[in-house]
């Protein structure tokens, strides 16, 4: 149950981060700042992030935490299902064709032929 909630939170954060990043305005740099156009921003000091950048930073932090938690939790659950024998059914199905192949097929015996004269 906790894993399902964590996965839903992870996907929700993923979609919301995509939307937040696409909604943000550019910093005004680009190619113009390479030729001196971005120098006017440094005169007034560094800009602190607005509310969108702060929400994005918090979302990225939560996204990384949920990624790490899922990476820790999901392999443990997979090993539990293997111990319970839930994944042993395909192995039994594969052993049946192997037994069928191991049985030799009878070769039809034909009468010896006379050499042609």
C-alpha cells in the first residue's frame, strides 16, 4: 500500500515538475548575454528566485527523495515474491517441454532393400 502511494506521488511530482519548468520565464541570457547584453542584470545584483523557482526546487528535492525510496523499496519486494514462490510457475512450465524433448522418438524400421542388379 505504501509503495503504491509512493509511486503515485512520484508520477504526480514528475508531471507537476514538467509543467512548472515549462511555465517559468527565461532568465534573459541566451545568445545576447554572450555579446554583453546580459551585463545590465549584474549591476543590480543577483536575483533571488521567485515563488516558481522555489516551488520547483522543492519539487525536485521531493522527486529525488521518492526516487531513492522507490529504488530501495522495490527490489526488496521483488525478492519477497521470489521467496514466496510466485515466480516459480514459469520455471515449471519450461521444464515440461524439456522432458518431452528428452524422450527419443521412435524411428520407423523398414525392411532391408535388395541392391539393384
